[in-house]
C-alpha cells in the first residue's frame, strides 16, 4: 500500500464517527440526511468569524500614524 493510499484512509475529519454511528442506527439514508444538514451549522459558525486585525509593520511609513 503506497503512502497516498494510506493517507486516504484518514480523510473524514471530526464528523466521520458521527456518520458511522448514524449509518449503524439509521442506514445510508440517515447519513445522507446528516450530510445535507451539515452545511447549516457550518454557515452559522462562519457568520461568527471576524475580519483579522491588521497590525502595522514597524518599517511601514504608516506606523507613526497608527
């Protein structure tokens, strides 16, 4: 088994165990419903992201004004 094939087994992230439990209890249909609902909390969490604050560089001519 090559390195690429070994790495592919670990794709899944944090939701893989949740999908597995759902498949055991509700079958593939339950997993597809869960996959359809997953973007909703992702979108809501994305709304909470803020714009990163820019820290002026000391070498910048605008540093004295900040």
